């Protein structure tokens, strides 16, 4: 090729240094790989053996990978621009010929350089897969095989890091390449994006145990084994206005800046994804070594996050409530710190999610017969417990990303997914679940009495613990609920100053009622007294919790939606107490007594006069029209929300009360009345069960004109008309 640019490029490639920017050489290499005629075999060999690449560094390897990746795009464009005749070869065949020529030119090249070139080729083929459709073909398979072989060679040839270089490197081939500080960590950084797209059966040809251990060591080292916050407290100073300042010239700031800009941290998403993939592949191909490797990974992550939590607690930043507590000049350092913690959290989520998903699909391998009787193999429950402890250590970080509680709005979906997966696995063992809950409650009691722990940290821990407990309630015994969970929740049920803990406590209580109701409906609740000689705790606590919800119905406490959901759930659960599967639908039960007690308590509060306001409803009769306060309107909506929760026996009585409440609104509050009617119709049309549907339809068409009022919109059930409803059951109402 006589192109002057091509000759100049060869001249630069044959020099150990160049005055041209690396990006210029990268673009030129990609261009001529695609354009050189007839095939690029010779030029590829020149590139891979060039003097410019003799000193192996990560930027040069990335330059090589990018050049080959872009060359795939250029070559595809050239092929597409060529005129096609009747006997022309297909696009895929032409590209395949070019790829094979490139692979031939790479033969005999230095291992790390070949690895970078294969990485670029594979990523390029992945980029154009939608046009070439070569994923299952020989061309793509050949590139994947060469990548796997080159990585296996690198794993044999290179130390994990510079500190582990030994005397044996003197006997390795191409030793002049080995002494430039290039390590196996560099290889992992290069293939972190391409190895996950290699076919699974080819990936399993690698020594996956060594790959996983190496990746884990790199990740652990990048986060300094969790010690990157160890000098945080020493870097803090207090200003005269009380704000904390992170000294810009401190050891912590310098270390954090170096850590956050390191190539490993920058590529952490790809590395953690590769670690997760290798764990899954190892467990699938060799279950026992895979489970042992997963155990090692989980233990290392638990130690790492525990160290981070311990160092965070030592710093005064743990006690800050708002961003304004930090001096403005330190906001940038704080931002970098939280970004690093975010990277740690996301890394942990990705790896732990892979481990827990593997537990679901890969059976636990049998213990080897010659294994020591004192040693125990990891079990699904031990993995789940370790995962929950890991996220407990990071509980001070979780609120920054939406948290894990059921009441949290938005949040990081993958975080909640891995959190609830761990709880699902743990809940399959009642004994382990109860041990874990007791541990959480013990820790909560110790933290509540501590004089040194920051309030913000304690609240984050409580919120996390309550989120765990809420999901485990269905498998807990009544004694654990009574002795452990209730004392933990009770102080927070009326304290809305700490919103997340407040809402989580109510969620736990509703879970207690729902779990007891479920057991009762399945006949799993004994009618005999408990071990303390008392009824079930859920039944005992109903009167208290009814009053608790009513007292939390004011402004600043439970929102209207939360109040409606909570009261409806309480009535639904109470109605299932002492239920029997053989009980007739229209026969009163003890559960109906519990349910009506809850409804009656709400009605009594609605009827009770408040300061400056007469009763809105008196003895189910329409009272004189007075303005309905926002608080009472919220209670009316809560009453309506209970309609789908009562049995057919109680339904007519409750609907009568709802009608009276709705008719108590004065003409000046038509919007509020319309909201009430709309809420009632929604409950009747969407949430009432099939058994009660006919009854509520008859009742609605009998009373809708009075409820909607003159000029109101006509509300009809989908697929029905008022004239179609038979009045056979109206007399029963």
C-alpha cells in the first residue's frame, strides 16, 4: 500500500515513542485495518508487534482494543457501500473473511496485546450484531475462543498485582513485556466488558475459581478492604458556625481523590458484573466449588462493609442531619465520598444478587464424606443472613437511594429485589428467622440506650430492622411477636417526627394482623391459650391499635391514603380471626365481632363532637348540616375504605352508616361530598368481592340518586344498567 498516511503510521508504530496524540494513532489503525487491501493480515501483525506497544500500559491496551472495535464498524460500512452483483457474496461472508484475516495476523503476538485485540473485535461484533446476525456463527465463536484462550494464558503468566511479582517471571516468554508493571488486574480491566458476552459453554472452559478469587481481590483492594473512611474523622474540623469542614489538604481527601479516579473504581460496574457472572457459571458447572467460592465472596463483602460502617460511626459526619451541616467548601469532597459509597453499594448489590439468584436455581450440593464433621457447608439460610448483615452495615447509605422499606417511594429497584430475595430465602426456616429477629431486636434495644450512637444512624438501623421483620412476621411465633417485635414497634407508632421508622412500625403491626388472620383462615391457629395462658397477641392488641390509628389520623401523622389502607387492612384481618373454612357466608362469626368493633370505634369517633364542631352523624341519623373538617373528612374516607373488608353479614349495616355519613355534608361542601361518593363507588365497583357484588350493586342503584345529589354525574357498574338490576335483595338491606 503506497498511501502516504499508511507509511507515516508504520513509521510511528515502529518507534518506542511518538509525538502524535494516541487518539490520532488509534483512529489511523482502525482506518487502515478496515481499508488495507486485499486483507489486513500483514498490517495486523505489524500493529501487534509494534515498538510503540512494547511498554504495556492500560491506556495503550485500551487504545488497541478501541482500534479493533472501530475497525469492525468501518469494515462493515465499506462492505455495505460496495456495489452488489448477482453472484456477490453476502455481507456476513465478506465480514467473516476479514475477521479471519485479522485473527491470523494476531497469531504469535504477545498475550496481553492479543487479549486487547480480541476484546475489541468481540465488542465490535456485538455492536453490529443486529445487522450481521453472527452471534451463533463460526466467526463470532472463533473470536470468543481466542479471547478465552488468551485470558487463560494471561492468568498463568501474570501476577494479580505488582506486589506479587515473583522470581518465576524471569522464565516466562516475552519477559520484556512482563516487567512494565502490567498485571492480571490490567487483563481483567480489559476484558471486563467483553467476557460477559462470551457464550456460557466457552466461559466455563476458564479456571472460574481463580477468576472469581482474582476479581474479588481486585474489588476488595480497590475499596481498601473497607478502610477508605478510616482517616475521615481526622480530616474534620468544626467552624465557628458549627458546620463541619473536610480539610482539602488532609490525608483522607488525597486518598479519596486517588481512589475515586483509579481505573478499577471507574470500571467497577463492569468488574462486579464479571464477578457475578463468573460466580454463577462456577456454581452451575461445579456446584460445590461454586458454593464455597460464593461463601468466600459473601464473607469478604461482609467484612468490607462492616469496616466501612465502623469508620463511619467514628466520624462526626455520622451525626449530621442535613447537607447544610457541612461547610460549603467541603461539599465537593462530601459528594466524592458519597459517590464512592454509592459505587460500593451498587457493587455489593450486583454480586449478592448473583449469589442469591444462584441459590434459587442451583440445588445445594451434598457435603463431601471426608469433610470434617466440625466444619459446616454454607447453606441458603447462611447466605441470606450474610446478605442481610451486609446491607445492615450499609443502612446509613440506603436512605440516600430510597431505602428498602415497603413504604419507601421509588428507590433503587435492584436493591429492593436483592433485599426481599434474601428475606424470602431466610423465611423458609422458622428457627433461623426467629434467631435473626431476636438479634435485630437486641441490637435495637442496645442502640436505643446508647449515649454515643448518632440519632440518624440509630433511626436508619431501626428502619432497616423493621423492614426485615415485616417480611418475616408470617413465620414468627406468637411469643416472639409479643416479647420482641411489639416492644420495638410500640414507641414509634405515634411518633411521626421520624417518618420512615414511623411508617415502618405501622407496616409491621399490619403484617402481624394479616399473618394471624391468614393462619386463622387456614385453621393453623390453636383455640387453646398460648404458652402465657393468653389469647393470641394479634387479638389482644386490636383495641389498642384501633385507637392508635384514630389518634394518628390528624395532620402530620398518617396520610389519608395510608390511613385508609391501614384501617381497611385492620378490619379485613380482624374479620378473619377465628374464621372457619366451613362457615357459611351469611352466618355471624367471632371474626365479625372483631371487625365490627373496629368499625364501631371509628364511628364513635366520627359521632363525637370536636372543639368548634358539632357531631357530623348521630345514631345513624342525618344531623343538622355543619361544615365537615378536613380531619373528619379523612375519617369518613377511612370508613368507606373498610366496605370491601367486612363480611356479607356486616355489609348492609356498614353501608347504612356510610350513607348517613355521606348525606351529612352541607351544600357548601359539594366537592368533599363528591370525593366521598367517588371513593365509595370505587370500592364497590373494584374492591368488593364476587360474593358481595350483587348486594352492593342493588344497594348502589337504590341509593345512588340520594348519594350523588341533583346534577351529579351518573355512576354505573361496568357492563350493567340500573334497570337491569333485580330488587330481590333490597329488602335484606
